[in-house]
C-alpha cells in the first residue's frame, strides 16, 4: 500500500473517530466540548474529501476512504466505551432470602433502593442501583459473585434528579443534575 492510500485511511480514521465521539458527547449533554471537537473534525473532513475528490480517477483512493471511515467508527466506539461517560441504572432481582445483598452493595458505595416483589417462583427482592458507567462491569461482577442467579438489566438514564449522590454533576449545559 502506498503512502497516499495510507494517508487517506488515516485522515478518515481521525475524522470518523472525532465524528463518533462528537455525536456521543452531544447525546450525553456535553455540547460545548462537542462544539470544539467539531471544528477539528470538519477541518480533517475537508482535507480528506478534497484529496479523494481530486483523485477520483483511482478507485483505490475511494476504497481507502471507505476503509478509513469504517475503522474510524470502530475506533470512536472503542474510545467512547473506555471513557464511559455518564451513569448506568441496574435493575437487579434476586431470591427474597438474599436480604443482605442491598447492604453489601451499599457497603461498596452505591445507592440502592430495594423492595419485595412477587415473581413466578415466589417472593423476590428487587433493587435499583445507580452507578457510574465506568463501574458497570465491577458492579455486575460483584453482584453476580454474591448471587450467581441474579437477574440484572442495565440501561443508561437520560434524565434524573435527586437521589444518593451528594456532589452535583454539572453537564455542559450548566444545569445541575444530581443522581
């Protein structure tokens, strides 16, 4: 592969990585950071597009552009996953006899709301837990380590207020949100 094709791929990897991160930042409420990121993104995009459009007579250039696009989306997703911005909510359902589980989860520093419910096989203990996304795997592993048959659903909340965390979180919009 010649250096020109590699340049096209690298430019598009950089562009699509920034594009993916920008979109995620906008969705998560970090609009100011996303706006700054978008300036670099559009600059890189224009350079890459100009190079390809000036050399459309070579199909490998277009293929390199497409390959860079796909790799950039993939890399952007990996980076976002590592950043793990925001929060995750866990709905956890265990056997009613596991009454100590909410206390053990609280001892790890998580806020837990628990209640008794009725399931197909009898009484169940239900819990709702809010955690930082970067702690998702750690919390899931902790709960399943204590209760291997736990039924767990996790999802990202998009709005919340009040609750366990005592330090207000200031997203890019300047609105205080507490969880």
